């Protein structure tokens, strides 16, 4: 079964179609790639944001950023006269509900009202607020004061963004860290207070202690005391009883950088099950440790590199000698993973599936490896740096500059496009950036409908821009 | 009637203390006028006159800034932009002629209605405002957002794009002297562009860097990575003189202990000499007159800044003693001041003005003569925010009180309490902020240039 994460585009497509797209526009179901925006790319980067009302694209030719607004699947894009690096303002829980005329300039992090017809230039709205880190909740969107001038202390809840008349001030002293559990919003203030605000009622209560940082589960709070910027105690609180347990010290020198790039979580963090606290100090000569919810230290490999944390609680750890083991906090045994990984070799990110992982080895061999034992399964060869599952049998990958579908049962491979610099999968299909290096021959952003993935069509015979 | 005493005027302050009809009376007021009584607390003020209006950037204690716009003399200010600094784009040679409706935010041009905090709307979307440069023919504006090079445009009808002329498709650096614009193209070509006629001349190829004055152009040729001759061109005659060679061993990696100056070859102010500050400590500086004659420039330490009269001020390592030197001096003059060189961690209390050195230490302001004579106390117990009103009176904020200090007698006159900041315009008009929410005096005040500041 494909990973829930990588199969998301197709799942979303299904949901979307069930809800609103019984008759998708013909443009969205074409089986051939179609050029959406023509330009010569300067970066291997572009952004695309489909919304219910249209598609916002930002591309980067040499002369800067250009924004476009098109219909579904990018059809008939109009250039937005702005010079801004626009993305939809993310204020709704479901991105498809976002107002496509409200945009976020990624360079300045300010909100803009845009005219999708391109006839008028964008208007700066709510310039005192910051757009890039807005947090949608079921009760509205949380928006911070703009960083310009250091206005980091303001945190507002907009039940009906951008209507300010109904906005509520959550904090004027917000320190920048928040987590939401249902209607409870946990956040720190610069004074060191850890507050819990009920987003439904507005009621607020302060939790004991001066808190510099925290993480919260349904039952427990992991927190760093605000005593010293360099060294501070880490404590674990039972939210039901309020009892705190001391776990150890946070040292900024050791704990500010991750031990391994594949696990960018803070050095002190809950494991994915919320049943254990893990500590990965950055320096390899300092031991990793694990604690249960009583605060007691439990068995865990002390030395090595954590590679991935699986939702079921397993942690892949590369040991000093190079072997990769499947560790579980609290268990003394750590069986070896069923495939050998060269810890010194570059490999693309490992995908945790819950009970298994997917990883690319060697020259693009994609394996699925069960974590409870059992033989690894070779799924496909020639898999590149980016990939997503279309269904249980079809994988789309960007391998070098080739965009291809792989039929995993047979290994048959169908080229979808060549000279591809980057791709962005969406529920409707994949957008990709083409660069020929030949004075703009077909350069720009192209769209390939999801209907073209299965069955893999033969696309490139005689087509002008396939090679 | 507009009262002259702050305490009475404060009674007028509600939200905007003055109606537009009061404008003439405000400008002619005989004393402080309470312009604005905001609900919020502001602690920093910046004021800019522009085309008959006055634009204020007011900063809250915790950081955010708001832009307010008033009529002449700041009368009847209204909130123009909440949460952004939106001063008029400096497109005119005299900033008082700038259009207050056109501003620069986050590098983009915007149109402001200046009414009721209406949303700013982007104008000139294909241009950026970061390096806007006024000229007699109109402002030079950078277009696009190209890595390593910019488009240069002349927009004679700014902020309208009509009649705009592209000067260069790729320019790495430019300077303007009157109607002449000098720029480096993407291929290291140095151009002289006459903004009035549009004539564009390639002056030199293989140019690394250049600087201009009204009469001369200093440039560095890139023959190869190690050989980079420094040359001086007389712009009137076109005559060129070799001054020396940029030596990577001596001049490279200049960003080190040589203080605030970041280039090893540069003009003095106002351009009577060319200075060379080698990086290497063991190598003395040198100077050249505009005929290319070499002059001594002994440097006992790190140069910090250039003064208007052509002198260089620096600090000697070891004892942190200040020195001054002019081109041709046999030796540098040690000054009666010891101060650590400025750094990001420890900004020195040194203010080098265009015509001399003032030292601010522990609340005292000292004048340090450039001839090496003893430092003189100008005023004791003054604040970091200060400005000379005339040759002897210093306006400052000390412990929240706005006061003048007579430098000759030491007499101190308090004018207002709980003052957070002030801004004084070139014409002498004064704006100051009282930060005491709930107090009738809270807010922004205006004092005309010729009105006396009453004593408390």
C-alpha cells in the first residue's frame, strides 16, 4: 500500500472530485502536457497553489519574480502586475477554501489583496500583520504581528479573516512558540509565562513555571525552564496531576542543532507515540537518551545517528559501526534493519509509513522495508530525488531531468517529459518546470493532468518538447 | 485660541487635537501645539516634510511602526499606514518636493491615499525603490530584481511610468553627478550617460570599481586577478593619471580592523585628494592630489571616518587613542580622547561630525580639537538624543525631560516631561513625543521654528 503521505495528491483529487468536480474542466483532463507559463527559468524553483477559485503561480525568470493567476489547472493564466513573490494566504483549514484574492508576499511576509484579472495592482492589507506563519484553526486563523520593527509580541485570532472588527487579541507578549490541541492553544510569552487559551471561549489560564520552550501531548508537557539562555532544566509535567519530573539539562551548545538532518526535531522532543521523550544532542560524542512518562530513563541506543522516527514508535538508528538498527525506546534489543545502508553515502529522505519505511538505495532502487522484521521489497529501479505514488502500482518520479511513471509490478517505465528541473504534484496533476537551454524552446511551467499517469500514455513520439 | 503652554494645549488633545482649519494658526503658533493624542504609546518619531504635508513615522515601545500624515506643520494628522514605515519616496532633489502619496515599503513603490488608513496600492510594479536616486532630469529607478545586475530607468514623470527611458539592461553599480550618470554594465564596462540628452558613452572596459566626484572619476582596472591598476580621470579634459595598483596582498580583504571605512582607495570629502588605506598594519597610507602627486598619509592606526575638511580620524591600537591626519602631514596628530573602536557588540560613544569630533561619555559631551589640544566639556549630563539649536544651545532629552543646555554657562532649562523622542527639521521646526498614556500631554507636539520653547 502506498504511504498515506505520498498518495495524498490522488486521495485529495478523489475527495475534491466527489465534492465539486464531477465534471472537471477539459483542460484538467488532457492527457498531454500543456504549457501554462512561458519563460526562461533562472532558478530550479517555482510555486503553484490551486484553490477552489483558480491557480496562483509564481515563477522566477532572471528579471525577478512573476505572479500569474489562472483557472483550474493553471488554464489561461494572467500575469499579476506586482513584482511580488505571491502565494495564497493560508488562513483556512482546508487550503481549497482560501480566498484566492488574498495573497502572501513571501519576500516581505505581508498580506495583499490581488485582482485575479490582473487589471489593477495589488493592495497591501493589514500591513502590521505577518502572513507566512499564519496558523489556521477551526476557530479562525492565528496571525502574528509583523516582524518589521520587532513586532513579534502580537498574536491575534481572526474568526473571519481579514475582518478586523471580529479579531481578538490572544497576546501582546507572544514569544513565538505555540501548539494547539483541539481548542486549547498553548503559547509562550516573553515574560516566561506559558498560557493556555481556550479558542472557543477566550478563557485563559497560566500554567506554573517560567517557560522558554515546550511541547505538549494530550497528557503531558515537556518544557524547558527559562532560567539561563545557555543551560536550562528540562522537565516533564503530567497535565492531569501537575507533577513535574526533572529529565536533564538543555545545553544550547549541544542542543541547538540537530544530530542528523533527517530528524530536524528539537533535541528534546516527544517520540511520535507521545509515550516517550527522546534527547538527541547535536554532537556525536554525547549520548542519546530516552525517558518514559514517569521521567525514568529507559533503554535506547546511546551512540549513533537517528535517521527516521516511525509513527509506530520505532526509530532507525545508524550505529557507530555503520549498521542500522530498529530501536524502540524502552526496549533493550534493537534488531538490525533488513537492508544495509552506507551511512557515508548520500541517500534521499526516508519515508516512514507506520510499520515500514521506504528508502532509495544505490542508483535509485526504491525499497519498502518492514520494521518488525521480514524481507525488504524492491519496488522500483531508477527512482529519482522526488517521487509520489499515483496508486498502489504507479509511481511518478523526477529522475535526473526525466519525469516518468513507473509501473511497479512490471518495472515498465513511461517517460512523461524531459528536461524537467522541478515538479510540484497537486490533486489535479503535476506542474513541472522545463528548461531546454536552447533559447526558450518550450521553457517554462507545464501541467500534466493526473489522468495522464494511469494508464501511462505514450506521450513522446513525435512531440516537440519531449526530449 | 492656541495656547502656548503645553499644559493648556494638552486639554485639546483627544485623538487629533487640531482641525485642518487650524493649519495656518498652528504654523504661526507662538508655542508648542499638541498635534496628536494617540491611544497607544509611541516612543520614537521621525518627521519628513513633503509637498505641503508632514509625514511622521511613529514607533511603539515594543517595535511596530505606524505612519501618520499631517498637513503643513503636521496639522490634523491621520493614520496613513498602520504597521509600516511609509515615508515619501525620495525622488526629488529637494525632499520637500517629494510626493507624500508615493512611498516605499519593502522595496516596492506604493500609492497612499493618506486618508483613513486606506490600503496602499502598488505602483510601478516592475520597478523597485531601494536605490531610487533623484536627478535634475527625474529620478533614476532600478527595475526588475536581477541577481547581480539591475535595469536602470529614468522616469521623468515619476511616479507615472510615462516617458520612462531604460538606461541600461544590466547595471551593477551607478553614481550620479548632476546630469551625468556613471554605471558599470554586466561586462565590466564603465559608461557615462547624459541624462538630459540620452547620450551613452563607454568610458572604459574591464572596470572593477569606480567612484566619482563632480570633477574626477577614480577607477580600478581588472587586468587580471592580481593586477588591478588604480587610475584617476579628469572628467573635463579626459586626462588620465595612474595612481598605483590594487595589491591583493596589501589591499585585499579590507574588512578588518580598519574601522568604518570599507574600501582601500577613495576620495576625501569633498574630493580634493585620493586616499589609499592599505589593509596591512605595517604599510602606511598614502594620498594623491588631483594631479597625481603622491603625499604622505601616516596612519598610526585604523581610520574611522573622513571629515569635511579632508582630515581622516582614526584610532590607534594598543591605547585606543584617537588621531587625525591630513594628506601631506608629516605625522598624525594624537587627540585628547581615548575610545575603543566601534564594533557591533560595543558601539563606541564617538560621534564624528562633518567638521569635528564630539565624544559622548557617561552622559557628558566633549569637543575634541583636531589640533591635539585638550578636550573641552561642551555639556554635562545630556542624553544620547541631542541636537545643537545654535552655537551654544544644545537640545536634548535627559532622563525623560526635554531640555536645553547652554554650553557656555551650563544653564539647563526644562521644557517638557516624559518626553520619549524628538525630531528637528532642517528649517528648525521641532516635533516631540510625550509618552505618558492617560496624561493630557500624552502624544505628539509641534513647535514652530521661530517659536520659543517655554520653560516648564
